[in-house]
C-alpha cells in the first residue's frame, strides 16, 4: 500500500500557491492599505470586504502551511505523533524552512485570534488587519522555502 502523504503534500503545496495568488489579489482589491484607524473606519464597503478577504487568505495560508508542517516530519521518518505545534515549528526551523520558530508561533497566535475572537473595537480590528498584512510576505517566503525543500531535498530524505 502506498502512503497518501506524498499526494496530499503535492496538493497542499498547489493549494498554497493558489492561496498566495489569492492573497495578492485581495490586497490589490483592498488598494491602499489604511494607514491609521481613521482611514480604516472610512473605507468603502468594497474595501471592507477586501480587508475581510485578506484576513481569510491569511488564515487559510497559515492553516495549510501548518498541515504541511505536520506531514514533512512523518515523511522523513520522524516519530512526531506526540508533537505540539511548536515542535513542528522547531523542526521546520532546523530544516531551514523557518528562520525562527518563535516568528511562526506569532503567526499561529494571530491566526487563532482571527478565527476564534471577534473584537468589537475598531482599533483591535485595524491592528489585526495591519498585522496580517505585514505577515503576508513572510508566509509567501515560507511557502517558497517549503516548496523548494519538498522538491529538492525531501525526496532524498524520505523513508
């Protein structure tokens, strides 16, 4: 029986590439990123929708990267069944996919806030949007490093 992980990994990487393109489109749709709370509050409805799309893209990219972070160690023969999310991030750091696991932990924390906490305060909404937008280049670079690792290194390391 052939393990499904390599096929799942390929499909996740394809999805991540599409999500990166989608995030870029969401940012283009948003237009000028609001510089402050007043600009955030004054956004037209279509720009508000674009801001929500940016947040959703951020959430989905983090989620899909986390899924890949769980598959790679298994394909390399690591016994990762009892690992926590931070263990996976530490492993990705050792592989050179992440520069610092602590940075990834901040991305995960923001994603969890976006998914599970719906602040009423406009300032908190604005701050989270600004933070998510700030992390999009980091997520894109992480995806590129991960794809390169999967393509160039992983086949030699698979058990």
